C-alpha cells in the first residue's frame, strides 16, 4: 500500500485513515472544486446553446428535425467514444494537464462554429467541440471524488453536476437573446471565449498522485497491453458500475430529449417566439439544476447508514420522472397547466446525475477512477445524451413532436429497473477497495499554489 504523508496543510489520505478529512487543505480542495465546476458550467453553455438556435437554423438552412437533433447528439457521441483514451492518459499522466488541454480545444471549436456556412460545416465544428470535451466530465469527477472525503462525495458531486444544468440554462437563454439581436452565429463566439481564460487558471489546481492498481506486482506495468488488460479487468469485475452505467444512460435519454426539444415544442405548439420559448425552457432546465444538488444531498443523507440504498431511491425517482412527463405530453391541457407539469418533471429528471457518479466512485479503484468515470461517461453520452435528441427528432418526423415527447420518458422506467439490479452487488464491490490509501500530488510545476491564489 501507499504510505500516507502529512503535508503542510495537515494529514492526507482520508480514505485510508478513515478520519473523514480532505486529501489536502480545505482551501485547495474547494478551489479545485470551484474551478472544475466553472469549466463544466461553460462546457455545457457551449454544448447546449445550439438548442435555442434550432428555429433560426431550421428556417435558414431548411433542416429536418433529425438533422437538428444530430447537431446535439454528435457532441455526445464524440465525448463518449473519446472519453476512454483521454481518461487512460489522465490516470497515468495527470488530470489537471489533461483538463487544461481539453478546455482550450472545446472553446476554440465553439468559436469556430460562428464561421460555418452550411449544415455539414456546422456538424464538423460541433464534432470538434466534442473532441475537446472528451473525458472532461470523467476526469473532473475523479479529481473531485478523490480530493473530498467519502462522506461528502454524493453531496459534492450532486452540486458539481448542477453545473451542466446551470450551463444549459444560460446557454439556452443566451442563445435566444443573442440571436434576436446579432444573429444566431454570433452566439457561438460570445460563449466560447471564457473557457480559454478558465483553462489558464486551472493550472493552479492541485492533482492527486496516481495510485497503482497492484502495488506489489509488476505484471501490469510490463507493457501497454498488460496495463490495459489489468485496468479493464478491474473495471469488468465491478458489476455495480456496469449496471449503473446502463441505468444512468436510460434516464439521460429522457433528460437530453427535454433539454434539446422543449424550446422547439413551445415555439411550435404554443406559438411562443423563439426567444420567449428559450427563456421558458431555460426555467425548466434551471429547476433541474437545483434539483440535481437537492437530490444529491437528500439521497446521500437517506443512505448514510446503508449506502446501497442510494440505488432504490434513484429507482423511485426515475419512475416519478416517467409518470409526470407521460402525463404532461400525453393529455390535453391548457398551456399553463402543461407547463407546470413539465416543470415538475424537470425537478425529478436530473435526480440521478450526481448520485450515480458518487456510486461509481464508491466502487471504482482510485487508480482507475478517471478511466472508470470515462466508462460511465461513455454510456451516458453515447447511449443516453446522444440518443435522446436524435431519437426524438426521428419520432417527431414520423409522429409529431408532442407524441415523441410522450413516448421518450418511458426510458426512465428502464433506468429504475437497472438501478435495482445494481443494488445486489454494491456492498461487495465497495468492500473490495475499502483499504486503498491516497496522497496528494505536488502543485503543478511553474505555478503558484491555490492557497496563494485564493
């Protein structure tokens, strides 16, 4: 096992000593959290701003709903597919440096979207946005999960995963407002620049030292093939992670469908101008952002004595999500009543995001947390976030948008089933890594420390 050290800020290695302390000083941990949250926030502004621009793009380029949905889905597909190799590098080479490179890439790609002249060019530019975002969520989750004490993990990740929803809120709202004043292409330039500044500041964040999977064995380090076999063998034996991946993906089909198509639905069926529809949809996403933190804290508290109870709690919340949205889009209501039902559904639909990440970190070996989180990200992006927008677009082209949005939430019922199955292996998987010890890495060479910066 790794030997724990006492740094200048006090004892380190909370998971090994079980003293509930942070891996390094609270100031450094919360600085790392704030910076990672900020980058995730602008990540989703860049990713989701396009949904409020759908009416403008559809009108100017005469696109189908399937094509519009693909402009959202392509980012998720690239993020999911590219996340594993990026996370493998991050787990071996360092998480902070990887995050800085990714943030610069996606910010420049977002800015490039404003110079596109047709659908194909915009599609490619959006794909490059995904290239920049590959692995960011998984690497950020690994960093936060390891710096914070285990008792605060679900709450911290619940708050962290409010960032995508909050970023989506601002992206949707800004997209409509900027497009109304300066044209839809200008929106990409406005939201792309802040990520470049944050990437530079992220160099101040403290990383943690990479932990060997098998400290007393040299087998895994003899070759790249041996290392990969050891890593993925470790993850494959963690059955809780695999079932949680499938359940999280199913729930995110519902979430991504609502995030992507609600502005267009309000525009088409309730006659709202694009800017007003974007603001109304942003309210639903904002409710989801608040609920993400709320459910992360509530579920974490409910399962404090018996951590595996997080899984049946998620199952119940997923069923509630499905019922509310099916009722909202499956019946005939006034615009006001239907919107209130949609807002209520928005309060439940983001329930899984932070809690799922916390469950995954509970059962993944610290030496491969970035990679394990990338597996979760792969499922969530490719089989969840990517599926929702384009599947809804396909169903909309055949049945109409309202019927499509009434059917999609049934995926949340599948999520509920998978979470119950995952509960059976949680205790055994968590016990397997309970004695692993951790230590904080030195500050990034050539930079001042976070204690100096804040």
